[in-house]
């Protein structure tokens, strides 16, 4: 088997954890050989310590302390020795631009790299390579660009990344992969999340290249960032950001108080989801410390039932509760499904005359399907569709003679399921062999990238997609009509948007269900850093 021979362009043999993770992963792959470190060290004259730089370093020190509370990202600033992973080193000398953001190399150094006969070079340094080095390997040079600070500073809802094959000229190149994630409330956490996520997509790209021998074609033109990610904040911007950070930390601390915590609820409409009518909440007796979310409707014998996530705030663990709508009342029938781990998103579907539920069981690292043995409170585990996967909010539906699964998978183990949507197919919803779609992931976007329900309207299939806000989970909903789904192509079209303006005092909504006569939507109220 022909391996993909890769070289890493680095400033130093001591690198961040993400480059080391990529190198270790490549070492474990039989089809990928990360064989060389192309070292191009450059020591600039240390400028006198500017006050703005000193203030910013102080802010980052505070953020390092905050990162200790984030299990997936607490080692974000760790430094690794790459020589313990990649044994062969070739050193070349960079010719750095006046801005310090780009570098070129002498012809003899470029020839030295060409002699290695590498398939691909990955730029992992602080400067963007330009000039003849871009043609020193068979497939050229790729680099990953990230946002981080300015998105957090301006409270933008998304922070993005792009993996680009570099070409000569500022901003020139071919975008091979891109995506965006929910912006976190402080810079270091935001960067840690997007770095960790982007490394996973870089691995996925390398596997694709190793399999095909070529870079994937992409007809999209490269898109510039809305702000300059290389520009450091000046003194005034540092002080403004410090004030923003203090305010956000204070809000986070206050939101932990029971009377200020986010509170979920459900609203009910007698009619179709797209009717222009006001929403109203039906009377419900819900004890303190519980909330309902992720409602799914089911009609049986002329009666309208609703299955919801029922989360107990004290334990932060959810189970599935069965409700019934009777007139203006909500009647709670009891616990329908409970496991030792958290359950939510009780998606319902019928197959061969039986009613099934596919709840989110991410904590078990499985996608599970339960069969109803006695409606509505008795359910039995029927199949484990996937094992060893961190997946959330799974939808199953039949189309074109096959069953399709749409689910949000967090392959990076960053604890974020809000952006990456994957598609699989099988001949049965109870199959344990699901075929991944060739477009996977079909969406990498915190706007619409996590499921919020499924509407079947005659022949139309409408997928609800959650829209995440700045440091906010579930700000609003988008409705997409699935136009095409086959083993070669998936396409959907935006048809509507549902914002949290249908009730006073709410700040978000992230789930909707309808049976054509009754529609139920969840919503959240409370404090938010957004």
C-alpha cells in the first residue's frame, strides 16, 4: 500500500499540543507517514515590552487559570517535543517579510525539500510560506487558519477555521475544508475549542488524501476572514476586553445561583408550526429543580402525547417523561425511560407497526433504539445502532427505499456537538451497519449544524436545525427542507427561521415538534453572557 509521505513545516521542534497530536496520529496510521520536520527557526529582535503586550499577557494568565475548569482544554497551552515523535529533521533558513507574517526560502533550501520526494507539506508555523516552497512537494503546501480573539472580543456568534492549499498571493489558495463553531466567552477557551476541532478535520482530510492520492476538489473560492486574525489588540482594546471578561465571569458566577439559572419550558400551539398565531403555555405542575425540553409529539387513538427530556438540575441527569395534552392542560403520566446515564431528545418513529424511540444517549457513547412494549411508559432496548461514538440528537427517516440517519458527532472529544452533522444510511432503522455518506460531514456550522426536530409534511421532509449564539446554546431555530438525499448527494434548502420572540422573557429556543394539528416548542429564559 502506497503511503502518503508528509512533512511538517515548523518554527521550532518544541510545538503546541495540536501539532504533536497530529504527528502522533500520523505515526499510528499505516497509510500516512509524517516523516520529516522541516525546521525554519527565526529569532526576531525582541522589541521593548509594550504596555499593551504586558496587559494582554496578564489577561492570558487569568484565562489560563480559567482553563483549569475545562477538562477537554486544560492543557491548551502545553508544549510538546516533536523530536520524540518525528525523527528526521531538515533545517532551512526563512526569509521573513517586514510584517513578520510571511516567509520565503532560498532556491537551495527549496531544492533540499524537493529531494525528500514528499507528497504533501503542512505549514504549522507562525508565518505563511510563499514562493517556490509551495511547489516543493507533489501536492503542495496546506495550512490551517483559525479565528479566536476578535470573534470573542466582538461577541460574534461563530468562530471559524479553514484548511487551505496555499498559492502565491495574499489570501490566495484553494479551500479544502472549512467550518464554524459557537464562540466561547473568553479567548483562550474559544481558541482551544476551534484548534481541537480543526485538527480532527485535518486528520479527516489527510485520510481522504491518503485514500485517493489527490487533494479533494473544491469549487468554492477562498473566503477572507472578516477581521485580521494576526493583528494584536492595542492597549485600549486590551482594557476593553479585560472589562468584558470580568463582566462575563461575573454573569457566569451569578448564573450558578438557583434563582438565576436558565429555565427551560414548553409552549403549545393548536395548529401547524408555520401558522401565524401566538404561542401559549399550557398549565403544568412542575416541581422546582426540574425542566422540560426536546419535546416530541405522538398521536394515538385521537389523543396527543408528548415525550420530553426531564432534567433534574441537582443531578444534571435527564430521563424521558411522557405527557399528554388535554385541552389547555398538560398531564404528566410518568417516567417513560430512565438509564444510569443522561437521556434527552426522545425521537420517535414507527417501523413495521411498532413504535420506537431513539433518545440521545451520548453519555453511554452509543446510539440506541428502544421499542415500546406498553404505551406510553414501558420501553425495551431493542438495538444499539452504533457503539463507541459521541453522538447527539439523532434523526431516523425513510426515503428512496433506504433508511437515513442524521446525527451530530463530536470526533474531537471536545464536548461540543453543535456544529458537525453526519449522514449515514442502511436498509433498516434497526441495522447495526450504517454506511457513512461520501459528503461527511455534510455540515460544519454552528448555525443549523445540530438537529432540533423533524417535520414530515406529506412528501416533504423538514429538518429543524439549531442556531447557537455567542456563548449560548440554542438561540434560535432554522427550518430546512431536505431536497435530495441519496448515497451520492445530500441537499437541503432554508425555508424558515424561528426566533425566540414568541413569548416575553425568553432568550432562546432549540427544538420543535408537530403532528399537523398541535405544535410544541421549547424555550429558555434566564441569564446569559450573550
